[in-house]
């Protein structure tokens, strides 16, 4: 009798959580379909090519930052410095445009990699908590960017740089193709390379990975460097689209947008998993939520509250899925 009761109690949580795994994996895709259908009914212009371009201009930079964030979260870390990296990128670009646009872009991305190396070193070697290391870097980088750029926004007049953020091919923005290429690269790294397998192992159990002989510190450093460089790429596209270097305003809240996209896409904050396509879906879903609220004239403050609720629900579902 006792054995029967014990067995039943042990099985109850499993039964209650059985729903969590498919919900965590597929709910975001169902949400995208529902939001597209609702918006298409509410506005005849929603499915137009012009509106698609507008949505891509807003979503692609977030997606690129989210790809780097997914790698970091996969190691059970967090990178709050990405917004500061975007601000620093926009400050670096005008300083070196005189040497050529590609030199300027390369140096901006290199600066992002250096920022990632600093935060990665703090996490991997100094053993500072990721949230503390990247938060302090975020504050410092934004201050440095404003000092470098000055108090006012500076125009960016190089046509190549502006084309990255404004023009397109076959009706779609150039940045959409850049984003798609980076998704393919990150997916390949995660699924087909030793680094991808190792960083997932580190996120699953860092201590066991170290005892197994994996270069845990080097892996952590590499992940933060990649996150910094991807944030810098997003910063270049944002600056090109805005046609100004404005570090005081660029990159604000991008760390939260990226974390939201990753979590809603099904990558757990506990690490050990990376869902690249889920991150893409999470970015699209959150952009559609924002577009829906804007279309219905919902105030930005309410939009932020709704996004906060979505994050809480996604984290809860991910936890239940992990504990099933």
C-alpha cells in the first residue's frame, strides 16, 4: 500500500508537466501564425511588401544580437553588455570612415570582439558572475561611447554604410540577407562543430566538463567574444539604417529584447540547450506582438508590461519542461 502511494506521488508531477515540452517547443510557432492571421484581418496592408520591409528593419538587429545571446545563455551565462556594444559601435564608425568604410566597419566589429573578450575574461578567469561582469561593462561602454562621439548625433554620409541599413535586393533589405547568413553560420556552429557541442556541455554541467578535460575557460571566452561581435554587427546595421551615429540612444533595451527572443524561442536560462531556429521564431513573435500593439494604438508602457508577462510565462514553461 505504501509503495503504491509513493509511486503515485512520484508520478503526479510528471503527468502535470507532460504538456510543457511540446508547448515550449511549438507554442511560439503557433503564436506567430495567430498573430499574422489577426493582423492580416485587421489591416489589409499588413501582408504588403512595404510592411514586411518595415518589420524586418526592426527585427533583424534584434535577431543578430539574440543569436549571440543564445550562445551565452547556452553556457548558463548572460550578456547585458550588448546594448553598450551597439552604442560603442556607432561611436567608432564615424571616427574611421576617413580610412574607408570597410576599415571603419571592421574596426567597429573588432571593438565589439574586444568588449566580449573583456566580459568573457571576467567570467572565465576572474570568475565574476556573468550578470555582474556584463552589467558593469554595459554601463562603462555606454559612457565611453558618449565621450567618444560627443553629446550630439553625428551624420553618417557614406553610401555603402547607408545601403546596409536602407537598401535591399529583390524587395528585401540587405540586412535581412545578412541576418539569414548569420543564422545559418550560428546554426552550423552549434550543431556541426566541436565548439558547439562543447559549449552545450559546459552549459549543462561546467564542473563535469572541466573534469572531462574540456577547455571550459576558452569556451566561455569564445562565446562572449562572438556575442560582442554579433552585437557590433547589429550596431553597424542600426547606424546605417538611422544614418546617424547616436550612442546616447542606440542599443537601449536591446539586451532585454534579445533575452526575450531567446527565452520565448525555447532556449532555457539554465543552459545546456541552444535553439537557433527557436531564437529566430522568438524574435519574429515579439516583433509581431509589438506591431500588433502599435497597430491598435496601445501605449508603450502597456506594451512593456505585456512583454514582461510573456517573458514570465516563457520562463515558467521552460522550467516545467526541464523538470518533466
